[in-house]
């Protein structure tokens, strides 16, 4: 069961939006980047679920993964693709909002263990 009080819920929210944006690429056909982006969208949904479980190790991993993914999306916005550049830029912005949210959640003090 997911924990609605998870400290990573803001990051999970932005990852969910990023996953939805990855699924939007399906509208533009099945050419080169679209199948990979669909797979990334499914992976992001799994990561979102794990963050809602409160898994701190996944939050650290997601922090770096989304930073790299955001940079890749920014770089892809300058290339020629069936996916419009504005969609890549939207993914870049949402990924970096998730990075910021995870940074704020991770670098607070670690929550005390409940007895």
C-alpha cells in the first residue's frame, strides 16, 4: 500500500507527469524515439509507485536518473524527430522539477524510525 505521507510524494507527482508526457509521444507515431519513450514512461510509473512507498534508496537513484533524463530530453529537443521539440522541453522541465523536489526531500534530516 502506498504511503500518502511519503516525503517523496512531490517528486513522485512530477515523475508521474513526466511518465504521462512520455506516453503522449504515442500520438506522433511509432518511429525511432517513440517506442523507447513508451518504455521509459512505464519505468517512470514503477519508480513513482516505489517513491510513494517511501523507498529512500529509490529516491537517491531517481534523483540522478531524472537529472540525466532531463538533460537527454533537452538535447533531443534540438534534433530532428517525429516528436515535437516543445514536448521534449516539457519533459525536461518536469524532470528537473522532480529533481528539485527529490533534492529537497533527500537532504532534509532522515526521518526517525518509528518504534
